[in-house]
């Protein structure tokens, strides 16, 4: 029983990790006023890049490459939606479709397999001294893939950036009332670029956590909707790092429960219901059934100076 | 022309074009150090545009700008801020969910270890707010404070950045008379410190009493710059409109008919869930204008909203044309003959992204002749739009531009055109002339009188006592959601109303009328 509980919580944390990272990315982007549904695609490309990096060099070089590629693709989204003021949803969708295509193509081209890559070296686990010896807690936090710790630290760092620094205040002002920010000399376009590129950093990292963290290979379409669940976590968490983390943990818990139920052969709840949980909770959050969730006021609106 | 050495700002030959409009056409403007300089002009004359060019919010197509006798390329607001210019915009530039302090320090935050030093920031805000007598609450969120305080935040924002040239774009349009008085004191204390102020307003009385000099522009062109003590208000009005303007409203005796709207014991809550209407009762007859006078925030907004079906009533009865309306529904009410000029034209009156012709048929868009079956008859709609634009003198390059490209006054005329054209039985006009120039005010006032003489019932809700006194046939004073008293216009004097608006009972005000 205790072993099951420890396993359940430990899995929860692992399953929540890519969600937390991607949700933080979405948060920075939307806080600045740019909707980024390309998280899904950037994660997928990040996962592929990390795997390939590990295959040819080393797992950590793979992670670095995933992050860089994530930022480059996010920059493309920024260019299209901020400078060209194209529809942000369309741009995001295009990137998602592109991501599925390019990773599938490269998978076949480089590894000659349409379904999955060969197994590569993953980043392993980190053991935390002392903590790992505490019962239950040690089982959950004592030894995890590095991404778990990185994600938790990033939540704190993001909170600090967003709510404690001038940079964060400016990001938020640009997402709430860009003309007001402009009127005190803040570079609206520049801030949005930075925020969207940051979201690429996080989504790339989230992707890497899938292919060289949770698993040790790339599987076709392996992000499988996690980018969207991350957006759901961001909304459910009211565009705050700590909220997004809690939401991601909740969704991760539903996932872990579903996996546990399968392994020990419990069937009292169909697993599909647990898989649905993130979406249902998000809809409830949006409709105000569980605490109203309002997006930044200028979320999704391109900024045009002459139209103030 | 050689620059005098006492000029804070000199703008030479400023031209700014928008698609289809020349907003500024070779305008020259001078601001002396330490003066209050009024900028006067009709709606759409180009005042805001000129100031946006000075502040770097817009870039002029032609012309030169000198600040403190130095030529400056004001490419963006940062340049202006660095040269000591601060601007309080016509539509406030504040971030609603941020605190007062956050709004003030935004872009120039005091830091400690890379973090915003909120303690110092709050202290700085308190210090300058004390220095200039601008009372604000540093930790309150902007979305929760009054418009008057928001404006003080805007001024503090400029002062915090060390501005010594201040641009105030229609600062008094949204203020109560008391708040205006306060603002004037603040402006005077600022000029005593050697700061210079550019002050945009439509109120000629304010120009005369506050400003040292005034520059008048019309249709983007400079008309003249004069000392305010050398001109009369009438002369100013004529300069600005380019024709004779009659500032006083002329009207015949009213000839009231049957009661159209009867409100009894109405209760309603405001957005913060507090009771805003506390048993309001009054009635409006055909052929009369009932004015509702009161200080802002005494239930006026809620009253309009309940009467137009935009807010739920808690209790009380509303009778329209003799029939009780139990569940006010906006669309039904409008179809039965209520028209509404809302107090917030951008939020409630227009869809800013829609074209003029689309805005002009809102509410009637599903009926003949504008719609046939499922289709909109765009040809007919545009034709009607052109007629209304002509009839109501809406200044626009065409009916196909977006509502947001019109100046404030012309946006208001657009609403008036739509609402009058519906030929209502009852017209609810809330703040119909807020932020509007004298020429347009004359027009709107005459139209309201015209509607009255056409045997319509008119409920006029206004914060401007002058407007209430010159248009109404009867005046109801609202205080804390209750009608204190209803006076015939002959009995209503400014002092009497002023006292009642502050909550004095009618008996305390000598010789009050009968209680409504
Ligand atoms: N962003 C814009 N795009 C297109 N036209 C504009 C824009 N801003 C202003 N205009 C036009 O420029 C002209 C001048 O507008 P401006 O806002 O400067 O007038 P204003 O004198 O400030 O009027 P008001 O008293 O109503 O505020 C108007 O005809 C207006 O329609
Ligand atoms: Mg203006």
C-alpha cells in the first residue's frame, strides 16, 4: 500500500514535469499578450532534437540543442504574430502541423524508421542526499530525473521574474495595456519578442524531458497533446507559476492514477475518464464554476501604434 | 522666427496625415516657461494628434520640434520623457490590475538586488503626492479607484519621471466640479514651481479662468494664439467653430402631455453588490425634459442601466406607456420605443472596430429595410448611413471607416444619429455632451429640445449642472440612490441644487418644491 502510494506520487511528479515546464512557457508568452498554442509543436521538435543530440553527442548536449531549437521556432511565431500581426492561433497551428511533419520526416530520414527512434542515452536520475533516506518523501523526491528538479526550481524562478523584477512588471504591463506601456517608453514589440522566445525555451525543455528524461527515445507524435494540457494548466492556474504548477500536478496525478489502475488491474473508473480530467477541470475554471480565470486583457491582440 | 529664450516648447510646421485625413496641417505652437497654455478646438480638430506628436506617441510627417530651445527628434515617448515632457492622455494609460505605485513607477522602477524595491517605490509615491497635494492610495489597485484619483495617478506618473512640461489632454471632461477645482489648484501649484502646462479642454469657462494663453486650431489648421484676458468666451467659440455659436440654449415653454415613464420605489445594486438605487421614484411626460442632477456615483449609472434592461432591478416598478415592465429586456424595450445615449460611448455605445454604417444600424440590423431574410442589405444600409452622416453632420472621410478613427465628438454624433433616427417615445440621454466641443454641444442641445418639441419624453442624466439647468423643464436631484426632490425649472437655482446634491434635505434648502 505504502509502496503504491509512493509510486503514485513519484509518477505524478514525473508526469507533471513536462506540463509544468510548458505551462511556464505559455504563461510568459500570454502574460505579454501573445497566445502561443505552438507549445505542442515546439515540445515535439524539442523532444526529437534532444533525442538526436543524445544519439550523436550526449544527452545534455541534446537538452541544450532542444532549448535552442525551441527558442528559434518560438522566434518564428513571434515574427509572424507580433511583427506581421497575423492571427496567433493560425500561426501556432501551422507550427504544430509543421512539427508533426518535420519530426516524422527526419525520423525516417536519419533513423529509417517511421514509428520510433532507437534507444539513446537519457540524462539519468539525480539522487538528493539525506532527502532520499526519509520514508515516502524520499521515495517521491529523493531520486528523480533531473527535469523534475529543474521544473520545480523554474517555478520559483518564474515567480520571481514575473512578480518581483522590473522585467516581469513590464511583461505584464505589455500584456494588459500595451499602449500604457508604450506611453512610458517600454518597447512593447521587444518585450513580446523576449517573452515568446522564453516560451520556446520552456517548451523545448519540456520536449527534452520527454525523450531523454521520462523515456530514452523519440516516438512519433510523442508530445500527444501535452502542449495543450499545459495550456490548460496555465489557464487553470490563472496565469501564475505556482498555480500552473499545482494544476499540472493535479493533471499529472490523474495520469498517474490511470497508469497505476492499469498496472494493478483496477477498473472501477474507466481510464478515459481520468484522461479527460484536465480538460473538464479547465472548462470548469473558464466558466467560473471553480474560481473565475481571466486572461491578460490584451492577450492575443497585436499592438499597432497608430491605433491608440 | 528666432526662438525666444523663454520657450519650453516650440513646434514649427507640424503636419500629420492619417488615411483620408490631414489631422495637423502645418501647425505652429509655442509654450512659454511657467505658463498654462490652453489648446482649444472642435472635436477632431487635431489637438490630441498634435500633442501625441510632441510626446513621441505619433511621429509627425513634417515639421520641427524644439524643447527648451534645442531641436529634438521625438521619435518615441522615451525621448520626450528624457526631455522632461509628461502627458496625461485623454483616455487614461493605466494598467487596471496594477497598483497605483506599480503604474507610477512602471518603466522606471527603483530596484534592490534586481528586484523592484516596493518600499522605496511606495515612499517615493507618497513623497511626490504630498509635495504637490495629489492625494492617492499607493497600494490600491487602479481598477478599484475613482476616475478622479486615476487622473491624479496619471499626473504623478509624469511628475515621478521629472516632467517639467505637462500635457493634460481633456483632464476635466471626466471630473466632478469639486474635482475640477482641486485639479486647478494642483495646476497652479505646479506652475508656481516653474513647470509649464498645456491644457486641452472644451470648456470655454475653464480656458478663461485657468489659462494664460490659448491656441485655437480648426480642422487641423492653426487659427490663432491669444492671451485669454483679451478675448470673450463668445469670441473663442467663434474662432473655434468658424461661425457664430449661441452658447445659451433657446427654447419655448414645455407643453407636457401624458406620462410615458413612471418609476416607483426602484432598488438596484451596483457592480460591487452594494445597493445603488434606494427607492428611486419619478416620472417623465411626453414633451418634457426631466433632468437628473447629482454628483457622480449616486446611482445615475445604475438607473440608466436598469431602465435600459442592462442591469437587474432588485425591486420596484417601472411603467412604460402605461404598461408595467416586469422583466426589462434591452431588445424588447428598444423595440417598444426607448432610445439610449449611453454615458460611456466607447464601451456601450459603439463597436469601435465596426464601420460607421454597421454601427449606425446596430439594434435594427435584423429588420427591414436593413435585412431581408438572412441577408443584410448592405447597399441600403450604406445609403442610410450616408443620409445620417449628412443630416447629423458627422465629420468623416466616408461611411466605411471604423468608428475608432473618429474623434470623440463625432463618435457621439454617430450614436445620436442612430438613436434619434429610431424615433423613440422615450429618450434616455446619459452625459450626452461629455468631452464634446461647443459647436457639437449646441447641436446636441438643440436636437434634444427638438425631440422634446416633437412630443417625446426625455430623461437627461448629466453631471454638468449648467447643462441640466439650461435644458430641463423639471429637475430631479439624486443623492445616494434616492430622489431628494423634484423642482420646476423656475425654482431650480445652482445653489439650491448644489446643496441638495450634497445631501441636504429639501426643507433645509429654503423654499423647496413638492416632493416627487
Ligand atoms: N489613429 C487614427 N487613425 C485615423 N485617423 C485618426 C487617428 N487618430 C485621429 N484621427 C483623425 O485625426 C483627426 C484629429 O483627431 P484628434 O484625435 O487629434 O482630434 P481632437 O482635436 O483631439 O478631438 P477630440 O476633442 O474629439 O478629442 C480626426 O479627424 C480623427 O478622425
Ligand atoms: Mg482629443
